[in-house]
C-alpha cells in the first residue's frame, strides 16, 4: 500500500484529496492546525492525524517520522492567505509577509528536505499546491501571490535537481473554500474542491512528467 503525507487536510482541497486518495487505497498521514477538524477527517479516512503548524520545525519532524521509510507522495497543501482584509502592497505589513513566506514557501521546502531521501529511494512524488495568483497580477493578492510564485520556482528548480522524483506544482483554480471566502471572493459560485482533487488524483495516478499543471486542464484531458 502506498503512503501519502498531506498537509492542510482538515478542510477544502486537502480534505478532498485525503478522502479521494483513501478511496484509492492509499495509506495517509495528515496534518492541520485544527485538531478537531483533522480528527474528523482521520476517522473518515483511516489516516494518521498529527495536528500542528507546518511552520513549526518540531511538528515537521513529527510528520516526517510518522511517514517513515514508506512515503511515496508528499502533498504540500497547507498555506496561509496572509492578512485579512487583504492589503495592497503599498501598505502590506512586511512582518506579515514574512509569516506568509514562512508558511507557504519555507515550511514546504523544509518538509521536502526532511522526506526527500525516502522519496528518492522509492521514486516517489511531490505535489505542491500553488495558485493562479502566482502568475496573475490581482490587486490585493500580492503577498499571497508572491509566496506562491516562490513556491512555483522552488518546484521548478527541484524538478531539475531531482530526476528520480516526480515534482508537480499545480493550480487547482477557484474552489468553494473557506480561504476563498476569507479573501472576499464569491466562494459559493466556485466549484467544490472535490473537482480539483479528482483532477490532481489523476495526475498522481498517471505519474505525469514533472511540471506545472492546472486542474482545469487535467480535468479536460480525462
């Protein structure tokens, strides 16, 4: 049985991926800051749940230890939107941006570093969840978009450096999630995260070449 480590799995896309991969027969280790919500997902999927903040080095060590030597897939899904309401760059607090970068860029890299030896050995895969805000100039999305752009380039270089590991950075598109709602967008008009999760599960199952993918394109190719 293959094992996946999914961060930010208590709601939204992370929860949908956990449910879908569990249904596909994967063994799961899942993480989120909300212990109660995470436990509910674990009860549903049979996952090993470890509550905590991915920006905490001790928590990341716990995740890597729980995944052990049988890890086949790391999904870096946990992220923060940053200050809300979302400020324009002219007034964006630099200390808040530092926190966003620590959660959305540095924590995923540190977790990758912790599990990379196992993924190399098992010819596993890394799925970094990004956003169209990484490549589009949306007003007030500068902090979050900057962090996702950094994650994309990190992924791009990692793919060049690690030929034995599939490295994907994927834009799931707009989804009906609490994060989109917190950004002030009309989340109710967006599709459920299960649609993007199904497309991304196809990416994993097909082990497509390393690169950037859009869930909408993957869904259209099915």
